[in-house]
C-alpha cells in the first residue's frame, strides 16, 4: 500500500510503502486526527517506523502501489 503524507510547513510530501491495509492506515490516521494519539505512527515494508506529529498533518493519501515504468516505450 502506498501512503503519501503532506506535512504542514514542509516543502515535500512523505511517501512510503506500507504492508498495512488501507483500512488499518485509515484507522491510525483517524485516531491521530481525533486526538487519541499525538503522533501518526506507520511502519513501512522494511520495518522502519515513521512518526509524524498529528497537529502537523496536512493530508494523507492512501492508494495501491503502481508499478514503476522504466525506459522508453510507446504510450
């Protein structure tokens, strides 16, 4: 699952591949935005943990991973 996170006052978004389902990611984001936790905590597919302060979240985009296109080809 590909997750893109926009952080306030940061010029770039955070992009990570997570082994969690879309429902799990949505639940964790909703809990952070509701104030149940002060940090949004996600784990990527390499086991690294990402922590973002909940009050700095601008947006979270959840979607399926798209295969990367390499080389030149006809569209």
